[in-house]
C-alpha cells in the first residue's frame, strides 16, 4: 500500500500564496504544485522571489511536490532558445523550493501539422530539458495535454520509452478523456513510467470537467491500481471546475442554480473544497 501525498494546484483556491496555504491546510493537504502566485506564474519567478516563497511555505508547513511549470507549452515551430533559458532559471528555483520534479509538456502543433514530421524536433527539445534538469538533480515529468505531441497514450509511451531513464510521466486522466482515450488501458500501459497523478475527472459525453469519481476516469479503480506500489505516491489536485460568480444570487430561486449546470460553484474556494472532498472520497472507496 502506498503512502499518498496530497498536493494541489492551489491557485484554483485563491490567487495569493497565503490564501492558497489556508486552503491547503484546511483541506488536510501537505504539498503544493505552485503555478499561479502573487507575482504571476511560477515560471517568471526569480531565485530571490522563490526564497521568499519558500519561507512562507516553511512557516506554514507546506512542501513543494513539483514545479507546475508551462515549459513545453509553446508551438513546436516557436523559437526554443529563450524558452530554454527561462527553463534553466526554473531548475534553480526547484532546488531552492526543495523539489526534484518539474512538470513539462511536449509542444503544441497546428491542426495541419504532422506529428511524425516534427517528432525528431520534439525529442531533441525534450532531451535538452531532461539533460539539463538531471544535471541539477531535477526530474522532468511529462504531462499529457490536448494538442501537444504527447496528448494520447500511444505518443506518451513513445516519449517515456524513448527517453527512459531521463524523464518520468504525469498521468492526467481528464486530459486523456478529452482526447478520447480510455483510462484504465492507458494507465496499465504507462504505469511503469508514472511518477505522479493529476486529479481531475471528465466525461466523454460532453467533455465537461467534473470532480473525481463523477466522470469516466474510473477513479476508484484507478486509485486502487495507483495504491499498489509501496512508498510515497503523489496525488495532485487540479480541480478545473466551473465557477459562476452570480450563483449565490440564484440560490433562493427554487432550483434555478442547480439547473444552471452540474458541478458549478459560486467561488474558487468552494470549487476547490468540493474537488478536495471528492478526491478524499475516491481514496476512501478505493481502500474500503
């Protein structure tokens, strides 16, 4: 049985780090995957800013599970060098923040682009990320994302096998559903390479993001499989739930608010709390 480490993209609870830390602690989470912060995206933070961030996190007993970076979220035809220089700074920041993981992606493609035509360029860039990161004690963890080279299970396997020993995988079930991929076969195929999991769910029928266990990710079965390895295993909450600021005004209107949409929330914090509760419930069911 694993020891689950609960982490989150806490910027979905609030914009500032103190608000994020409050949400994490009140939901029983011990880690954060920093992304949006007081001074913008984590990728734009300087080492000095990260030292200040580390102090706030330390003071509140929160650790960093991975850097929630956007590296690799540029078009494959965009200039890479400036992107790579910023990546180098973020590897230094990972060291400052006490994590050995940084999330990366495998580059966007235009609709008429051939994946095969640009495959070598994708792998050259990914390997450059990985080699630099590993030389500084950090693992690049590739997340599947719609529209990038590694958006389905087959191409993710291509990445993880080809760069085996240099790269690890982040398994995001909802993103696979948005690409029409069945979850359990994909998980079983990629399991040897998976370092951690992003927790959000989605439905095949309409592509809507929903709390864990409410979509087509087979979350109870998925968590049960993820639980089979001993040691620490990270589950990183990424709610992506719909927030409608005017919902509170509709609450008294005999069900009008509920008719608006399933899993719609009046505040970011309410959405975050609902997603956290759903995660804890699927863990409970998986271990029942």
